[in-house]
């Protein structure tokens, strides 16, 4: 298959490229820095700076994961504009280009996040649960999904992947938590009761591949392990994995002062369950958090 990726140089994109190269697929990554694509994603992966460079080369699938990191820095007005443009603006560009093409790919797998639901409190969130709160993250994911959904009018099957916290060795939230936890400075955020839907990177890659190939798959899928944990449980599990205490909480008021509106993302949570993936027959390799962390941190001891 010929697969076009956006966000291909990110954590998930790089892992997908590694996996799909072993499957013999042909990969093209649309990137702001196309010259870096082959070193980041694999020598055989082609980087393009403009979609037009593909001409009318046949395409089988588009994987749309581009988006500036949401939890990297406080949500100033400028940051919000960038988060919006890098997701919704880019997806609109992609759709306009697909609309002009003679040959259309069969499927668009587009990124989203469990943040779509807003802060779900204690309720279980299935894919058919309506949005609970209307904070910035929920609005961002909502607009991102609505934009991607428009590809259906072009005849594409559209899959929306609502991702939880992706656990990986070389990036994402876990990488940022390792240093404080290794120093014994880790602990729960706020009261630690908020739910954290997590997923091992290996399962995330497997489910994107599964949904791309599954002819009947369309619409939203919660991409998180079947057993979400509370934030305090997550902190304890990470402390155990690193053989460190994890008892120093980050008080909610400190997070609010230092991070502003972004603190809502860390102090709120989603008890999201992968109901539709289960119904489609997908099997997770990592359903237990301790086992997932042990696998990822095996060489960190």
C-alpha cells in the first residue's frame, strides 16, 4: 500500500513508519521539514513539503496525526492559535487537496484525543457518549473530528482515533515524568482522583494499522487500554517501576497558577473505555499498567 502520513516525524508517526516499512508499505510523509524525514522515519520514507509533489500518484490511505503538542506549554492566545491551525487548518488543507485529486485513497485515519469528551468526572465514556464539558481541549478535538469527517463526502472511509496518554520510552508525557520520578519528586497531580486513560505505544500502532485495514471500521474509537487508572494509581505504578517513592503531590493551586487553563487538562480526566475496538475484535497486548511500564522502562533501571 502507498500511505501518506501527516505528523509522521512525531512519536506516533515515527513508530508507524518503522512498523509499516517492515510490512513492505510505501510511505510518504508531508512535513514542514521534508529534508529531516528520512533520518527520523527511515531511509526509504519519502518526505514532501507540498502535497502537490505527489501529483496523481495512487494513494491507498491517509493517516492524519499532525498537531503541535497540546500539553507542552501554557495556552496563551498565541499558543491556542497554533494548536488550532496545526490541527484544523492542516486537515482543511489536506481535504481541499484530496478534493482536487482524480484518484482518492480509500481511507482517512485522523487523530483526535479523549479530551474530546471534556472532563468526564466519574462517568464511563464510550464512543457514543456526548461531550461532557466544553473546555478548549474538547472544542479543539471536536473541530478536528468534524473537519476530518468531511472526507466522507469525497467517498473516503473516515476513522477517528481518540487517543489517551500514550506510554513510550522516547517521547510523550512519560519521558517528561521520568526525571522528577527518578529523583523521588514524583507524585499525584492535585487530589489524584482524576481518571487517566493510557495506552502502550505498541498497542496504539497496532490499532491504527487494524483500523486502517478493517473495511467496516469508521467513526470514533477510544484508543486507550481497557483498564484506565486514577492519576494517583498511575503515580504509584511509575514509582514502583522506577523503584522510587511517588508521594509528593503537585497541588492543584500550584498547577493552576503556573499552567493557567492548561491545568484543567491535567486535573480533569476521562474514564474512557475502548468499547468499539473490542466490538471490532481488536486485542490489546498491554491491559495492565504495571506490565506496560515494566516493558517500556526495562532498560531504565
